[in-house]
């Protein structure tokens, strides 16, 4: 086993959520009847002329601003020529020599360490349609609804050194595009897709090794697993005295491995050339100023506010900011009066558990910020214990009841009546003479045993601090 360093660069395709497609007025929407959102332009009929959707330029520029990039206020569309049934024009309209944006970066934090990842470029392009292969049939079908919809491709420098860093970078990009409102970021629908370029080299070596390009990575987990697999596979190849072959490989999630798809030898020559049907893309100074002035808040500055103003620990802030919906939810709950740290505890503990178990996305939750704010309050003021809160949380997730009225209706309010607590403690003391002797003989760790027993006796509703106090008092 030699010591290798992994080198990773990502190419990320983000579907822009404009109302219409990039070069025609067809709706840019998913899930419709096949071939219903199609016109002569996106069907690639001869003689038609594309007209650029300027909203897509705005969205792409907003992303460019977010990564501190150089914006080319004059950029150019090019034709990328290849043949495939899902692409009736026989070329993709993309940007090549003069992209919209170059030389950006973003910072990621992995295991407490900050790293700056370079972004080579962002360019605009149109998407292809979709081939459908009906099971058991000898033919394929083509759906052109997606053909001509707007994408940006974000190409990173080969700056990442592990699968964790690649996933952190991707998550950051994802939270940025969703916060900017330029994409829904849905990975399953292919609205946020990524190809990972992976190579390894002996540690200390400055030259890059031969890379492979991994496709078909449609979740953060697949990105992580595929890169890990690929690093291990390439290490084995080199350890066995072999050479890594530059090729495109497909990730098979079922078997958790990557398989060769095509090698560089059959790489296509795309014969790029400037699209003669399209004028250069021009962004005026006024437009740029307006977009800068109206740029939505990004996760980074949100995090800053959460840690500096609301005093959240960095890790909590980071987790909340990964999902703009959660961040929004958190802010509303805190704004309504819930103490920020208490609200964060509920959201990152009980709420995340429910979200993960049910598989719903945060935006589908029925529970309201009002309910979470109230729950934070009634835990904080001792009306219920954290344990009871966790017990009733699944019910509250249904969004039908407010915490306080639910607690009252079910008699779950915490008992802070010292008489009742003392009585329960007396009862437990009487029932456990041996533990009492051991405790009084110096085994003070047994306090937690007594607390547990008393809590059970009082069906989890006793005020834990008061139980502790009562036991200490009565055991002497
Ligand atoms: P192509 O257009 O053929 O995919 P590029 O040179 O544009 O090639 O690179 C695409 C991506 O691959 C970029 O994100 C880049 O950082 C990354 N990359 C290039 N060389 C390597 C390498 N040796 N190891 C890992 N990633 C690499
Ligand atoms: Mg590539
Ligand atoms: Zn169209």
C-alpha cells in the first residue's frame, strides 16, 4: 500500500427555473405529458431562429456573483456538435471560448478546516430531451419536453482532495442555487447533476495523475460512495503496477462500484464554433448593478448572522444553512420568540430525525414555525421536559395541534410541585433500601439510578432539576 493523494474536480449542471426555455417560449416545466412543451425551435426544425431568454442570463449571472467570479459582460454561444436521438438540432448550444463567467471560488469547511475551491468557469447551455426505453419493447421513445431548457455548467478546478470535500463543495453549491432562487435543485429529477473527475497521485507529487470521469451521480450519497470507490480502485491499479486509463465510468449504485463507459480514444470531437444565429450575450452595466443590488442573501452571510447575532454554535448554523427552507423556518421560529439555541436544538434533533425517517423534504413539513417556537418556549420555561417534547414531537409534526394545548389536553405538563416530587422520592427510597445504603456509603453515582426510578414513577413528567434536588435532600 502506497500513500496516495486524491484529486477531484467537479462539473455540475444546474437546471435554471425560468418560466420558459432558453431559446423559445415553451414552458420550462417537469412532469408534463411527453412532447407537449415543444415548438419548432426546441424541436430543431430547419430555418428557425433562437431568441435568448434574458432571465436565464440574470440567473446565471447571480450565480457568478455569488462565487466572486469575473463576469464577462460580453460572452458568446457556441455550437457543440454531436448526434443523439434526444437532441434534434444535432448540436447543443453552449458556451466555449467566451463563457459568461470565469475565475470564481467558494470556501468549504471539512472537519473544522477551511479550504478554498477554485471555480474555473460557469457557462450557459441548453439541455437535451430524454430517451425512454419501454421495457420489453424493441423501440425507444423520445420526449422533447426537456429539450432546450436552460442549464448552467459550473466547472471546478481540481482542488478537492477527498470525497468529503467534494460533497461539502456540492452541498455548498446546492444551498447557493436554492437560496438564490435560480433552481429548485432537485437531484432526483436531474435539476442538479454532477460529474466527478477523479485521479490519484503519490503524496507530495505536484503533477496530476490520469483521471477518470464518473457519471450518474444523482445524490450526495452516490457522489461520496462513487468517489471513495474510485479512489480505492485507482490505488489498487497503481499498487499492482498498472496504469489508470483515462475514461468515462458509470456509477452503479446497486452494486456500489464504477464501470467503464467509454474511453478517451472514442472521445468525440465536438467541432465547437460560434453560433451564427445568436448575437453575443451582452450584460449592461445597469443590469449588472441592479442584479448586485437585488441579490438574495447567501448561506454564508446567513451563517454569519446566526453565529454572531443569534449566538448559535457554528455547527448548528452550518447545518441549518445547508437547506434554505430550514434556515427560513428557523428564523421565523426565532423571530416569534423561541430562543434561537432551543429552536435549533429542536430542529436539528427531533425534526431532522422525523424528516430522515419519513423521507419527506423539509418544505413538505406540516409543522409550523409558530409550533416550534412555542415548543421551544415550553421546554425552556419548564412546562414540559425535553423527554416529553421528544415523545410528542411526531404528533406535532402532523401540524394539527399546537404544543401547549396538546400538552394540556393529554395531561403531559411537567410536575414542578415539590410536595408531589418529594412523595415520589420517598416511595422510591422506601422500595430500594440496598441502593440507599450504598449511596449513603459513598456510591454517589447511584443518584442517576434514583432519578431514573422517580422519573418512571412520575411517568416522565417530573421536573428533573427538582427531582435531583429532592433526592439529595432526602438521602442526606
Ligand atoms: P473535459 O472538458 O474533457 O471534461 P476539462 O479539462 O474541462 O475536461 O476538466 C473537467 C474537470 O475535470 C474539471 O473540473 C477539472 O478540474 C477536472 N480535472 C482535470 N484534470 C483532472 C485530474 N487530473 N484529476 C482530477 N480532476 C481533473
Ligand atoms: Mg468533462
Ligand atoms: Zn420550444
